[in-house]
C-alpha cells in the first residue's frame, strides 16, 4: 500500500485533498496521522482526535464514474471494518449508513467526500476508529461512544489494525468495482440495528419519521412512512 503517515495534521481528509496531484491515481493511497487538530465528522461535526491512541485514516483512490452503486462506497468501508471486527471475535453492529457500534456505542465513523470529473471520481474515504482511547477522553464526546480497548479490556496495535483494514477494504473494493454493493448486502443488513423500529431520520435538511424497513441491494435504506408510502434514502442520519 502507498502509505503517508504524518505526526500531526489538521485533518487527513484535507491533507489528502490538497496533495491529490501528487498521488498515483490507479492505486489506493492511505494518509494517516498520530493526531488531528481539526478532525472532521459528518454534518460539519468535529471528530475528537487525540494523539497516539486512535486510528485516523483517509483512503484516496479513483473510480470510474459509471461504477455501480457509487453512493454506497462509505457503506462498503463500514462493512469492511465491521467484518474485520467480527473476525476478531467481537459482535459489531452497524447504525446505517456508516457507524460501527460495539455494545450500542459508536467506535468508528466514516466520512466520504468525492470530487467528480467527467470519466472518473476522486474518492476521499475517511475513517476514524476509537482504538485505545480511555473512558475519560471518551466522556468528552456527545454521542454514546466507546473504543476497542474499552469494549475488550485490552490494548490494540494501531498499525496492525490499519494493515488488516487496508487489506480487507482493498479486497472488498475490487469486488465492489465489478459487482457493486450487492455481494455485501446480506451481510450488511444482518448487522443493522433498529431494523423494524420507529426512527427519526435526518436527510441533511429535513427530519422524517418512519419505520426502518429494509436495505435495498445497492445499500440504500427504505423507510415506511406514517402514510404508508415507502421512502428510499442513500445518505443522511438516523437520530435517537
Ligand atoms: C462521522 O462519524 O461523523 C465521520 C467521522 C470521520 C472521521 C475521520 S478521522 C480521519 C478522517 N479525517 C477527518 O478529518 N475525518 C475523517
């Protein structure tokens, strides 16, 4: 893998975006840092990024614009990480679209940013994983959050985790490029929380109330609205 590791950076997303001209377009480039001073989450939120305890990574790659199910790339990374944790003997769950939870608490988040060109798309897929963060640092985060260490009672090796994640994601991405999200659909849906439950959903502008019905084969979410209509959404956020 092409790996750029930084001691400190504002955000690995912003670094990757401003250095994209230097990257090899047909390979995955991974930018990581020991700490981020302006770590960013979805919906303009801050991503708490203390030094040396967590994994902060942006995967950059280029993908043809006609790629099937492109809107579900972030869900693909979510699934790669969740399946890695399952192989480590843990019981991860997914809060659609891309939060990985352990014991109903968030341990990782994903931010997918894209730059469209005529024939291809530059993808900046950022993942933050709370690895060895301890309880006091976690209590500063608003959401119910946790870390791998807190849930397993042991320290995790950050470099080793990145290597495994990279390998898993690279394999999954190669399959995704050929077959889209469909091969991952069943496994992803099996890990979903709140299936069949009444939820509040925010699409970035407006909040909806509905029953979380199912996941479509391309990774989108279907909600059953109070008037009986089905509503399919590709991004946004489920609120508690
Ligand atoms: C979220 O759940 O809101 C997404 C969080 C994404 C955080 C990662 S950490 C590495 C990369 N750099 C950033 O500034 N954000 C992403």
